[in-house]
């Protein structure tokens, strides 16, 4: 990886950093506004990551995190934006996707992640993610991006409260 790329990539996951995610997300919002395209702001949170670290060790926890990041990265389009936010939380901006399609894509992604974590073959590890999303359409600005992120974050909390391993769209 080039030196400049390392500045924008998280060392553990290999995906974009939080700063890069939000800065570039602002550009996607501007593009979506100009082209009148919808955006879906998503928060993906690894269920019970701290328990996984406690029970199986940080090496397995890191492997889970890298697997989740890599799975999302391989399933996303080039027009989507992916970033590691913190503590097992990954941000995803899906560009030019409608509400119903957002739910379909995210549920497919959730199942793919579950399968990839199962394929790690760690006995008694049940790895899943909870996903929250907020769909933005129409006139979008940076302030609305922050509001949408907060709504997506609340949606992921709702998914966790409802039993985890699910998708909630705001």
C-alpha cells in the first residue's frame, strides 16, 4: 500500500478511517443532491464484540473484525463508501439505492457476514451483526448527513434491542 493510502486506511481492518469516511461522505452527499439520487447511510455493528474478545481473545476478535470489514468490502459496489468508525462499528454509504432495495441489500449482507464468520471455524463462536440504516432523498446537505448518521445509529440500537442479528431501516 502506498504511504498516502495508509493515511486513509485503518491499520486493523484495511478499510477507510472514520475521518476519511465522513469527509468523503460529504462529497457523496453533494453528488447525490446534484444528481437527485438517494443515499442510504448505514451503521453496521458487530454483536457482542467485547464478549468475543473476552471469551476467545483479542486475536480472534480482530479476526472477526477483519472478516466483517472484508466481507462488506467485497459485497459493496465501487460507488459505495465504507469506513471503520470505532469499537466494532463500520459505516457504509450506499449511493443511488432506494429504500426497499436498501433493506434487501443489507439483509443479504448480514447473512453473508454470518456465513463468513461461521466459516472461521472457531468452536462456539456465534458471530453476527446488527445493521441500522437511514435513507436520504431529495435536497441533502452536510447537516442532513449528520442527522441521517444519527438516525442510522439509533436504528442499529433498535436492532440490538430487538434481539440483534437484524436490520432496521429508519
